[in-house]
């Protein structure tokens, strides 16, 4: 419930601030697995595939927060993704992308019975 409240709050704030709403309603697996940060949707899909493929070391390339060198390998180490987890992540539904002033966006994803939000900032 708390997540839904946060999701609605972010959605309302961004919409109120003249955000552009782009309805997607497609599963992650409907998009190609390519490294593409050219649009908020493509960037969000790219980040989703990082988790699906277990290539956590790529997060450091796109993360706004920079971690000290000794901690990077711990935080961003690659992992083997269980087949069931991979299938669940591929079936997540990207519901909507909200874009504000071409520099801040959030991607709303339906994850099973709940929702998640990926915040995307243009560098």
C-alpha cells in the first residue's frame, strides 16, 4: 500500500508539473535486449535487462550515484539469474512512462500484483 501511495504521489506531482504521459502497456520481453539510453523508455528497458541477464556491473555505468572504488565490485558484481526469476522479470509490464521537461522521467512497471517505479535522470 505504501508503494502504491508513493507511486501515485510521484505520478500526480509529475503530471501536475506538465509531464508528458506515454502509455506503453507492454511486457519487457516485447522489447529488444539492447543497450540503448536514447529515450526514457529505452533506458528503462536497458536497466530491466541488466537485472534479467545478471549483468549488475553495467549499473555503475548508468548510475547517478558514484560509489568508492573498493565497494563497486561488491555492489555491482554479476550474478546468475534463476530461470524462474528471469521469466518473471521478462513478464513484468511497463505500464507508462512519465517525462518532465525532457530531463526527468519515471517508468511505471507492474511487477506481479504490485507496481514499481524506475526514476530516470538525463545526464
